[in-house]
């Protein structure tokens, strides 16, 4: 059965919450030294971008305030330039952008699916 936009939004929300949780209590210096945390957080951010890439154009057009291209672009960068990842950019995204993004996703995802 094909998945719909709400399923992909829920995937994005779960991954965003995971990334935020993985970074909880860490400093950037801790993140730089902890390969396990790096991999977990990078993977969660990749999942967000992968799910975003599968959202229908109609839904994206209905929600232009969400930076869809940037989200998918970050996923592509993390996947295809894996050995050239800028950890400070990933860290900044998780700490400064994902909490508000997760809140926006919560508003778009029905409570019954969480």
C-alpha cells in the first residue's frame, strides 16, 4: 500500500525528535568527539530529508514556509558527500532549527497518529 504525506510527515517528526534527543545534554565538543552520536544524529537528519523528498508537490505547495528544498538538499549532501560532512552545520541545524521544525510538524500531524 502506498504511503501518504501524513505518513512521511510522521517519519519526519519521529526522526526530528530522535535527533533532538540524541543531542540532549551534549556540547558541541562532546558531539565532535563522539562518533556514535554523530552517526545517530546524521542518520536522523538524513531520514528527515528522505521523507521530505517523498512529500507530494501539492502538499509542499500548500506549505511553502517549510524549506523543502533545503531539507532535501541537506539530506543529499549528507548522503553523497559523507566524508566531507560539516559537523558544525549539522549541530547548528539540530540545536537551532529542529526544535521549531518539530513543533511545526506536530501541528501538521494528527494526534491520533503519534
